[in-house]
C-alpha cells in the first residue's frame, strides 16, 4: 500500500541478521506515513525492533499505538500541527523504550523528510535540525547508523534536512 516496491530497510535488516550474523537491528521510521510494509515484514521477528513516528490519521491508515507485533513494534501515531518539540520528544522516547534492555547492533533509518513543516502531503512541523538532534541522541546507543532516503516533496527542504542529517552522522 506504500510508495515502495522493494523495502530496502527490511532487506538491509535481514541481510545484517542472516548474512552478517548480527543479533539485533533497530529500524526507526520518521517518514510521515506509517511504514505498513515494514511493520508487516518485521512484526514477527524478535531480532528486529521497529519504531515509527507517523501522522494519524493519514494514508495508509495503519500504525495504531496498540499494534505491538511480538513486543517489537513501537508505533507513535500523532496528529498534524503539534509543536515540533512534541514530535521530537515522542519519537526519542519511543526509541528509548524500544532499546531499554535491548541494545541494537545496527540502526537503520527510514529517512523520509515529508514530516517537515510545509510539506504538501502532511501536517507535521519538524525542521531540519530536528533530524540531526535525533541522530546525535541515538549515536549514544553505540551502534552504526545507516539511512535510506524515503519521502519528502519540497526539494529545497529535503536538501536542508538531508544535509543536517548527514552532518549529524559525521
């Protein structure tokens, strides 16, 4: 139901587990749309934890907070138009819950930048520096971080967010 024909983040997570011998992979999805395909592909896999911040209600209409998989799904559905600090804190809190007593060996980001203020498809209020803030926080988990570019429909804003994102990774 999403925009992706292949789920690159899940393919990477499975390769990390099955081909490279990792034991725990965290997927964080901050794209404004719920990653229903990602959740469907990982919700029965306890070696993968999935955290998704997404606008609710919004297409595809999935990602309720009570959807928990095998205890490895942490959905953070939020209304449009909230203060950006709310989105930042809520996703960071969900990542902290997902990693409490479960330290990932790899963090994969579904890096959609359509949650920024001004995106025509949704109503979140994030700014480029919010993505950098998250990454600096999660680097403290000690796991390598890799990102896959996903949504975002204002090219000038995507450029700014991607630059802040990459600077935080460096």
